[in-house]
C-alpha cells in the first residue's frame, strides 16, 4: 500500500528518483519497505539498482529472516559488501552455508554492532567469536545458541573485549564448563540476561559466581543443567535482588526448598509449586479438581 501511494504521488509531480536520495528516499521512505521488496526493485532499472545499493550500504539492521525462508550465500555477500555501519545483525536462516569465510568480512568492517544473532549457525568456528570480540567493543546482545563450536578460549576473548555485554545466550554450547562461565561473568558484570540451558557441564560453581558478579541479573535460564543444586539457587536469591525470571525445568536436583525464597519475591519460575502439581495430577486421575483451601 505504501509503495502504491508513493507511485501515485510521484507520477503527477515528477519521478521518485528525483527526490534527494540520502536525505529523503533512504532514511524516510525505503526504510519502511520490506527488504525482500527492496531487492526486487533493483531489477527495475540501473538507477533503482544504484539507489538500493546506497540503501544497503547505509542499513543499520540486517535480519536474514526478512528475505525469506533461505538466503543464498552469494546474495548475502553482495548485500553487505559495502556496509560499514551495521548495528544489528541477525542470521537465523543461514546455518546451511554460513561459514567464517562469509561472516568474518562483515564483522571486520562493522565496528558499531551492538546486537548479533547467530543461533544455530553450526558451520562457524571459534575464529568467528574471536573476530566478534576484537571488532565489536560496543556489543550488548549476543546469541550463540546451539553453536557447539564455542569453546572456553573464544569465550575468554569475548569476555576480555566486550565488557558491556548485557545479554548472552549460550544454550547448548556444550564445550563450556564452569570455569569458562566464571571468567565471562567476572569480566562482564553488567549482564542482565544469561542462558546456560542444555549444558550438562554447568553446575553450582558457575551459577554462584554468576550471582556474585552480576547484581543486575534479571533473567537466567538453567533448563536441563543437571549439575545445578539447591545451594546455588539460594546464593542466586541472596545476591540478585533484580532477578525477574529463572528457568530450572529438568534440573532434578533443585527443590522447592530453595525455589520458595524466589517465589515469595515474585520471581517468575517455570516449575510449578509441589501442591499445584499434585492437584493437576489428581485432576487427571479423578477427572475433577477438588476444592482445597490453599491458605491453610
């Protein structure tokens, strides 16, 4: 609808391309169009191709999901080859082909990135994380979920150079152990959100160090961390007054005795209280929910 409106206006008052490109078209018009449509406009004429290339070179946010279910390797390289001002980079649909060869040039020429999403990009290597740490000192949010190539040395590099990090997702980064997590939280004390989910190597040592080093922590995901026990949850309750949500599903060594402290503070937990779970099971068995005064 926006595109039709633009064409109807410019058809009576002159050509769309006559408007100032950098002052009007790029910042005020093209930014409202889906990226996929912008790429289609390149085929209209050489002038449109030049306009779109200018837009791509000045684009602050690139999200591969806006292009479609999959983005070709060559298209990705061509889209970002001239961009040096990216602030957000999300590459969710590139896992089948994205390697260091394609990513490192983009990282190397964009030093203003503060948000990077690499969830599931399994063909990268530890060199990608080292490059991010050296090129992106202002990084605030980083998702490395299901990137099993992340190791302790590359995470150490990230911690040394990106101390302004506020959110890190290390879900299923199975090479990481307590020592690596401890080093990260010691260096990045501004963390507000951290996921260590689906990592059997993470235990009480990492959780307790996170609690003591990150007083601003609001969200912690420990789903499936089988080595986490009650003691570290109590430390978390003591040292993290701003905690808003904690995920401990499938943490079989975490009991209500430690979680009740957080419940009383209104922290959102993904594990139901024992009595509530029992009532749900009873309802499944007898077919109705019995009335019980929970205030007794």
